[in-house]
């Protein structure tokens, strides 16, 4: 009988805290809904004390997500713990996750505290947290560079104080798999009350070993794995959820472990996170990269045609990817659309179904063949559109060529009023962005802009991603269209709307 590995997803905390990935509350909730459908055991929804936006995101997720445990992160400080509790208290299954650094480097140079002071603070924090909530996780930050003897003591004491999960982070991605496995084994052997807690690991990918370290930890007794969708996170990121889950799934014969994860949601969730954060998934990324199931070499293709198992160790359908499958076209009706969406894992209420069907029809008018990837892209657009934009696009016209100065006219609506202006630019995109700047009156720095094709063919949908910077904060806007200028215009406007609504909230 296989043992269970708990999957703790920290996409919305460690993933979201990396530069450029910031999501608004609406977007965070959408990701959380997908994580819930995927049946992750724990969703770490954010770090409530770090900003009002983080608090709001965690609170909203706590109120809306019913099946997964909702964790809020906090330092081992009373005010942080109280704030985390306030954000998660309405969750059906709340968890307080408190942490303090335990390595000599961090204790001396960052905290300026002695090991004894750190030990006392950790125990005190767990006691405070326990007074709010039964489910308490304690993390020894930078555990892999800590003195193992000190780890045994601190874990024993925090378990005695009420911690139900002890987490061993490889915070700076320094550990090597065998070494990390030994650390987990030694902790299991040398902490006398360890059987009263679940052993968890949290690995960073600085040396590209986050998944290998997590798997080795499982081999040595860890039963909760902290990870993120697409492996996003601080610096080189965290262990990737899809790689861990699919390794356990594909090699159950080796690990004899299972997870709760409904793997069919892996691909749609990966797409959603990539779109919302603007972080492109590298084409050769294991499991969810564009090429992960593509076979180029003739000899491989011949093998695949005879029997897919010759070169495929997983079926694309297992992760929710019906690659290359022509799904729908302009004559497809509402029922066919609805059925296809439900095969891809989307269950929509009537209003969302109507809205997405309308957008599907518009897309089918422009693009003859609609693939699964088109539908996944369309859904990630529809599902996060609920937030009311400050400025909406009425139209744009661009006059361009290789012998004239590109000029754009843009018309926007704000609060029922129509605004129009025109501007020139170095190219058509620059012209349209300048016209939007003139209307909205904003002065921002464009820090990133790119377009990529989402599907194949001349009529492929293009996704534009725009990142702007204002006062050190970055705002990402994305949009999809078969017309790349339209996608760019809408993406820029979305980034500006995000910035303006943040300015309004901070007033
Ligand atoms: O990397 C780390 O140590 C963390 C902890 C807060 C768990 O993210
Ligand atoms: Zn981390």
C-alpha cells in the first residue's frame, strides 16, 4: 500500500514574492481555485503582514477555498502571527506557518541573536500560534546550512510547544541530494518526538537541484513537499510541483508513494500561472514545456507511431494536454464548446459560459482551427477578467509603413466618458503606447515587452506581455489576440489599469 505525500503549494507566496511576478487579488484567487481543483493539500496563500495587498489576497482565498488547507506565513513575532491569523481565520482549514532562521550565518549576521535566543523565540512563536489554531507549521530557515545538533533541539522544542509540521528548507539551494537526504534521516533519528509531526521540505533551485533534493528527502522520510507551479520562486525558484507529482506518479513502482493531485489540472494551471505572472515556461521544461511531448527526430516519430510507449513515459492527457488535437471551429455549438471545456477541466457557471462562448465565437471568426491550447489561453483570459478596469479600450487606429512616421489614434472610456488622442512613435507599438500615455497622463517606464505565438500557423493567437515600472513597483499586463497590435495595446492598458488601481488603493 502506497504512503501519501502531502503537496504544499507556495506559488502564491514564495512564487509570487519573486521580482516581477506580482498578482492582484483576483488573479491570486483564480490560481487558488485551480490549485483547489488540482486537489493540492495546502495552499500557502501569502505573507499577510508583508503588505495590505498580501493580506487581502490571503483573506480572500481563505474565505473562498474550501477543500485545501490555507496557510499564512509569518515571522516568529507576535504581531506577524496575529496578522497571519486574522487573514486566515475564516478558512475552513487554516494553518499558521511561522519561521525563524537557524543557521549561524543568518542568526549572527541577519538576526543578531544567539542560538539560545532563537530557540526561545521559536518556542514562544509556536505557543502563540497554537493559541489561535491547531495546525501549526514551523520552518527553520536556512536549515541546510544550520548545525544539525541545533536543528534537533529546536525541532524537539517546537513540537513540544505544539508544532504539527516541521519544515526543513534548503533556503539558498545549497544542499546536494545525498547530503540533504542524510539531513532528513538524521532529523528523523535524533528528534525524540518526531513522530508527533509531519516532516516537510522546501527546496530552492539555485544549483538546479530543488526537485532532486525533494525526492531524496522523500526517500528519507519527508512526507510534505513544498513546491510551486512551473517552479517559480525566489531567485532560481522553488521545486516544481509538476515535476515532483509526475515523478511520484510515473515511478510509483520506485517510490511507492502517492499524492492526492488530480494531474489533469497540471497543464491548465501551468498555463494560467505563466500568463498571470508573465513568466514564460522554457520550451524544454519537464512536464509543461512546449516540447515536453514533442517528437522531432524521425526515428522517434516512427517509434511513436508504432507505439507511444517507445519514447513517451507519460501520456500528455495525464497532465491535461491534448496536444495537436483539433478541437473546435466556427460552426461548433455551445454544447460542443461546453463539453470540450469540461474535458479540459473547466466547469463554468452560466454567466461565465455565455461570456466565454461569445469570445470563442469571435476567436473562431478570426482563426479557423481552434486547438486545446487556444481554449486554455482563452479561459485564462476570461476567468480573470472580472476586475473592472479604470480605462477600457474603445478602439485604436494605426497608420504605419516603412516610409512614414507611425501614428496612432486611441479612444478610451473611463467612467462613461470618452477620451481620444493621437501620438507618433518609433514604431506602431510605440505610437499606440504614447497615445495611451497622453490620455491617461501616466509617466511609466516600460521595463519589458514581448509577444509570443501561443499556437501554430499564420493565424496563431499571439500573447503580448507588457511590464511597466512605477516607483519601484512593477505591473504586468497580458492580452491575447490573433492581431498582435491589438494584443499589445490591451496588454499595455491592463498594466496601466493595474498601476492606477493600486494607486487608488494606497490613497
Ligand atoms: O526558503 C525559505 O526558507 C522559505 C521559508 C520561509 C519557508 O521560504
Ligand atoms: Zn523559500
